[in-house]
């Protein structure tokens, strides 16, 4: 089961320990909750939900890759959801994501997109599994 729960920015930071976080997924057994900042746009919500659902997919499949591959894989999901939306806000979010200097989130999505471009989702999944601890 997966639940959605909106939170204030302070509650999200308290739960995640990371300022600026718009969402996070946590689970106990096979019960998961996606927490998200309640005052985001529909496009941002779709971005966060896609990202967090891929974390849940990893948890559910007992895949625990290093941060680069984990976050890159999840951002790849965000990339495709935003691409499908295709409006100005979604395109701006994609551009920020692909240009991000962050060594985990930015480098990760660029790395995983190269794998996806080479062999689709099967290749991206293989790489994530290969880099699992």
C-alpha cells in the first residue's frame, strides 16, 4: 500500500534532514508513504511523485544502490514525467535537473539518462541493480 501525505516545509525538513526537500518516501514492510510539501504546483507534485515512486520501487525490489545511481534513477522517472507534461514549468524543471551541478542528483540523472538512451529502462534497471549494495 502507498499513502500520500502533505506536509509543511518544516515537517519535510524535520523528516528528511535536508532543507529544500519537496518530498520523500518512507516505508515499513510493504506499506509506504510519500510525503510531499503541500504548497507545490501540480507539475512539481508530478515530478516529486515520480521520483519518490521509483524510490519505493527500489525498496520493494530490495535494491539499494549508491546515492549517485539511486537518485539518478529516480530523477530519470521525474525527467520522463516532466517530458510527458511538456509545458513551460515542466521544461524549466527538466533544464534545471539536467544542468544541476549537484554531484548526486545532477550527475546521477545525466549518468542514468545516458544508460537509458543506450538501452532503455532495462539498461537503467540493470545498472541500478549492478550498483546495489
